[in-house]
């Protein structure tokens, strides 16, 4: 009997070691924790437009938002009819069948850049409610079957480059970094009703004119739970550490520029924030109160050679930051010092995609639709695979149920057998 038990136990352990860790949802921008990681394993490493594709379906227009996945449903935001129709689409993860579509009309002019179609914000869900921000067309909540729960008019947003920050769900609230442009604020709303719970104005982030090079397109990151939960926001000029239940500021650190695209990179001890347009990068030791620039800033890189254009966010693995910069050059940096350990061009195209660390590997897709799979090694850049879809892509990848979901300007792809 003892031998039988040991044999069964050994078999179970071997199956677990060769199989996958439990499936995990990808419920919002940058995954379960908002930092580009997942505990799930068993994802594909190699594919092409003609191989290892479970399915692909056409999309009604281009877009920069990233799909999200919950259970057997994929949600993606989409603009069509030159931005006048703004939609949330739901597809089956199993076969790509469109399950439902909910759209709102917005006929007023809303500025954006030609490379940033409307509805660049990614949706978010808690498995009961799914929320999408359509810029000046409002914030909209639906149940998982597409029935409307509420809509919230947040007013008009005008900036020459449009909007992009994504909402997040924390406890019973939807939180959004609203802007950039002539109106900027953070807002928390009741998830069940859409009623406003709190709002905080951000004077330093507000532009005087729509063409001003100022603003944050960054999605906040909430780290921790219970009383230890802190929300980090990368904004013009500084990083903010905020109470996610009230929007009250705990501490700030100076050193960013007037333009911020990436999300903050957060660990238990450190936060790294990076500016756009060649602006500074910096790291802050967590804690303190008020302005902690003098006491907690670990490093500050103000010079352009240390800061290529950055649109997609990086990811922290151990003590190192890995990021694919907009020109298409990957970097590895030390979290503690900001020292660049290596850099390497990946492919021939640029990238707006954010790096993800999944299944012990780094994944990132460039504008040519090529996904690079890397080994996270601070000693050298090791490319494990190079997978080409050959379609314009400015969104990032989503990982769930052993599948990789990619949104190009033409199709929604489900990668994996």
C-alpha cells in the first residue's frame, strides 16, 4: 500500500512538473497585477502567421488597445467610422466567435494623432463587470453578457495625441487617470453604480493649450492589498504614491519630464518611472511622506543617451528592468542603480508594446507584428524565438488559458494549439 501511495504521489508530481500551473485570467492592462506578469505556465514559444495559430478574426478597424481575457471570453475596445463609433467587443477564446458588441456614438470632434486611433484605452474586468473608457464618449460598464450596467459622462478630453490610459478595478471601485490635455484628474467611481466616489485634480499635468507637449498617458499600478495597498501614478514632473480608496497623496518624487507614456514599474521596495520623448528616468525607494525627492530617490538619469523614446512599459525580473524602447532596441538595466547592462536591436521595426514576463520568458511584440521571446538574463540578450505575424501592431500581448492573444491593426489572433 505504501509503495502504491508513493508511486501515485511521484506520478502526480511528475505530471505537475511537466504540465502547467493553474490558468490565470488577464483582466486588465498588463495582466493580473498590472505589471506585465502572470503565474500561469505552458505558453507557446514559436509560431508564425501560418503555424500554431488557434484562430484569427478580422477587426473592423485599427487600434492600439490591448485585449483582456477572463475565463473563456476576450474583450477588446475598438473605434470605427473615423472614431464616431466606439465599441467594446467580446469574443470566444475557444474559437474567436463574436459573442456580443456594445457601441456608443460620439459625433463631436475629438483630437488624436493618426498613429493613435480612438479607444486606445484597454478594458478591465473583475469577472462580473467589464468597463471600457472611450475618451470623450464616456466610461461604460457592462455585465459579462453585454448588458449595460451604467455609463458615466466624464466630459470632453482634448489633446493633439489623444487618450490612452486604461481603467483599473480595486475592491468596489473603478479608478481612472483622466487626461491628458485641458482637463486632467484622477477619479474613483463605485463599480456597481458608476457614482463618483472621489476626484483629485492634477494641476501640474494640465495643459494650457491642446497642442502643448504635456501629459500622462500612463495607467496607474496598485501594489498590495488591504491597508497596505498603494496606487502609483507616473505624471508630468513627478511620481505620486496615492491611497486608492480616496485619491489622497501619500508622497511624491520629482524627476520626470512633462511627457509620460509608460506605467510605473513596482516592487515591494522600489518604483521605477520613465518619461517619454527622451525625458528622464528615475527610481524611488518606497515610503516616506510628502516630497521624498531628497531622501528616497535612488537614481535619476536626466540625459537623452540614457533615455530613448519610451512608449511601451518595461518589466522587472529580480533585480533588473527589461524594456524594448520605441526605436526597437531592448535594454537591461539594474533596478538599484539604473546602470545599463546591455542593449540589442530586435528586428528592424520600432515598438510601442510593453514587455511581459511569463512562463520564465520575456515576450514583446513590435510594430511589424514580430514577437520576440527572450531569456531574462542580465549578462546578455538571448533571443529564444522570433515569431512573425507581419501586420502593423501597436498594442501589447495578453496571456491566459495557455493562449497568447494579439491585436494587430487588421486581426485579433489567438496563438497556441
